[in-house]
């Protein structure tokens, strides 16, 4: 039987996998730089060049860039920068992955450590965690109401579905100029930089996304005057960008993960030709997933009084997004300097790394445990060590409420910095206050019973002869008018008229008079 079909695209999570890579490298101090007196700080980030999904595996290629800030030997004890990079070419195995599946990738680093082997060589070690998640988009044919046909009775039902409208990656480029405030000396060279993203917000609108947030830019520099003094600047740059997306609508629900993929600072001259301007060039990676809820009236069952109608049903498993939660959690604490650290004059800048350690579904929601590694770069009273970096790890706990007691089977957690404030209490103690943004996508696997087509066969005469010509039927719990009419060889409309029913709602225990209409006679 020819049937009209409407296709919807349903997503199915294929699985996720994690692989860890240990990176280590020795780095020589260039001839033009002074010997290492003391290593102060270190930073690193992974820049993926290629994420390629193949059968059973994902190839990850990229470069891990790292920077080491150290105090140089000599009269000035000026901070100096060492930079290096390590190529990464790894395979993350994911057994269920097939070519053509969509792959989302994340990375994180743990235990980034830098030490001096001797005065002209440093060592860097870290553990790079590579996480991949695979999803398959499957077009599912839903049979709508067939064309009117004599002696064919059909039952449709509303089916709630969720179609992934947007699953894409995009980038935002932000270019801004920072000018030195009046009274600050000119820049001779930039010694160290920090660029962070905080307070992000993404809003879908018709044909575009609105992305807002703040870049926090910090740099240390050596002044151009005779004293070659150590100077620093920290400034927030608010941004608001539009990302074009033809499929985007204001009524879509979903999430966008924002990560910093590139941050460069370039010293430039101002209008007077003085080196007082710094060009900030930042690239943000966006991973966007947005859904629309659908209610489709689809064919559920069919029968005839003149022939056998056999619905052929195919089960289709798909992943339903139950809830997307965006919440905040606060934490605070104090950082006390060790006895070997010089007293602090001023806080220069600070940052954090967030690590999720444990997540469990409880009666109150999703319970998340983790820790935050907070580092603070400070100016000190010791001329032999003008800057130092203090670090401390703070644990956190947070519970994300699951709405309406929904049943969830899996979840994806994305943690990022929303705010961080560090203040001096005295020369040896700091106070930290932070707000973390916690995004969680709750999912579960559902099964959709799809009628693929209707097979027609001659009437089963043995079945027809076994049906009573007339019977009083007692309605059983959860029994429907459709089931009763189909099983007794009569039409629903005939049962309604014969029993003077106003609608199809039946009460368990009530009695219906049924008259067999199916005869088995061929026209």
C-alpha cells in the first residue's frame, strides 16, 4: 500500500571516550636571555588542527603551546619568557563510531609543571586529556494519515519528538586596541600575557546568535625608560558579536560551549608614533547544539473488514534532550603564602583551572564534585624576585536540579569561569571569591515505534469464523474503543452508534453491544 511519509531527523548518541597523553619536553634558554634564577609561573593550551572521525576511532592532531615565566639572573632580576610547542598526533578509540557520524571534541590539562634542570635548561610536563563524543543523525520516515480508502480504518496518535536543528561549530574573532593610561611609561617589550573569557551569554534570535561576554586582558611589560622598570596592565574588554545562522530561531532550546582558541598581543605605535598601543587579537571557538520540539500526528495502527492489514513496525532508538540547565555556584577561601615567599605588594592578576571529579544523580538532582586550582600573580617587596605566583586548590560541590522529576540516563557537564576576584588581606594572605558557570545537558534514550508500511493479505477465514456474531463485551482496564472494534471485526463508528456513545472514552466495567460486520465474503 502506498503511503505518504514525512521525514524528521533524530539524533542518537553513539558513545564517548577519553584518552590521556603525557607530554614532556626540555627547553634550552636562548643565548640572548639570562640564566634562570627561579621559575614563577607556567601556562599551556592545546590548539587542535584536525579532528577526524573514522570507523571505530577519532584522529586528533594539533599543537600544545606552553609558556614559562621565570626570574632571570642579574642585577635587575627582570622576568623573562620561555616558549615552546609539542605536536600532538593521537588516536582516541570509540568502537561504535562510523564514518559520517558527528564528533564533538574537548580537551583539558592536568598537572602542568615546569622546573629548572639547571640555569640554562627548563623542563615542562603535563597530562593532556582528550575527550570525544559521537552522535548520529538519522532521518526517520513517519507515515502520516493515508489517503481515504474504502473499508480501511486507521488510527493516528500524536507523537512528541525532538529534532536537532543546529549542530555546528563556528568562530568569533575579536580585535581591540588597548592604550596605556596617561602617566604610564612606554612599552619596550611585553614579557607575559594572560587572556581569559568570563561572563559569557548566548541568545538565539531569528537567523543569528547573539554572543556576549568579557575578555580579561593582562600583560607584564618592560618600560622604555632608562630604569627599564617592570609595569603591568589589566583591563576588561566587553564584547557583543552576532553569528549568522540561517536555521536559528528564538524559540529553539540548546546550548553553546565557548572556548578560547587563540589570543595574541601585538605592540603597536599610537598616533604620535609612541609604543603605547597593544592590539588584542582573540579567536573564540563555538560549539552549538539547538533543538526544536515537534508533535507529529502519525499512523499508529490500521485494519480492514475485507482483508488483513498487517502494520510493519520498525523500532528506532534516539536520544532525547530532557533538560538543559545553566546555573551558578559560588566558592571562596583564603590563600596564605609559605614562609619562603616574599611579602606581597600588590595583586597583578589571577586565574583558575576547573576540574570535574565526580557526578552522581541523587534525589535532589545531579550532584557534582570537583576542584578549582586558583593561581595569583603578585608583585613582591623583594627586589631579587619582583613577581611571584601563589597557587591553591579549592574543592567545590554543586547540585543541579532536575525539573519535574524527569527520568534521565546520561548528562554532559561544561564548567567555566564566570567571575574571579582576589584581594589582599595583608602582605602574606589573600582572599579569593569565585563564581563558576555550570551547564548540564540531561539526556535519555527513547524508542520510537515507526509504521514503515502496511502489508495486505486475504482474510484469515479461520479467525473470521471464530468471531461471535453478536456479543456483550465488558470493558477491561486500559482497553480502548479501537482495540475492541478491531478485535471483534466491526467499525468504531458502528459501536458508537449502537451503544449511543458520545466519544471514544470508555469506563472499565461498562458493557458494550458488539455486532460482527466482517463476513469474509469477497466483493
